[in-house]
C-alpha cells in the first residue's frame, strides 16, 4: 500500500492514492500558519478509524443477515493536553445503525468484533490508547 502527498509552503497537502487516483486535502490550523484548508492530520486519523471499523460493522451485519438502511459513525478523540507530541489518549466510536426491528445486541456484537478483532486501523494504534465503542439503533 502506498500513498503520495504533495505539499506547499503554506502547509497545504494533497494526498493521492496511486492505485485509483482519489485525492483529499490535508491542512494546518491557523495557529501555526495554515489556512484551515482540508482535514487536519489527526482528523484524518479519526476518519480512518471510523471508516475501517464502519466497513467491518457493515460487513458483519450483512453476514448476520441484519437488514438496515444506513449507518452513521461518530468518532471523538481526546488528546494529551499541552503535550508535544499530543497523541490521542482516548477514542470513542459511536455506531448508529438505521432501520426497523434491528436487534441492538447484534449491532453491539458487530461493533465489538470490529474493534477487538478485525479493524486494522485500530490494531495499528498504540495499545495505551483507550478505545470505547458503542452500537445503537435508530429508526
């Protein structure tokens, strides 16, 4: 797996996948001279965790024959205060599965399997980072 980035002196980076040509922007905060364009690197990390585990949850629910209309994932990261570097110390993932007559226990089981066994992005984190993952159902 390979990703390419091209940066400019104003802290703007374009991330490119050589495999399929998809791109997204990464930028810096105004506090260090950036212009807030694009995701910040730590936001990209949270999005990666939510995307990776979200794909797992969808896959597990489909294999379990759970019918649903959609899934929303909220990811919150809590970082070390006044630290350099300032890594995440806690990550909270909330998976909200939409549909009728969905068994919340099956949703939570899918969430647990993703976070504890299948999600490569979460497995790549420092084991000291506390991960909290909640599955809920919404109509």
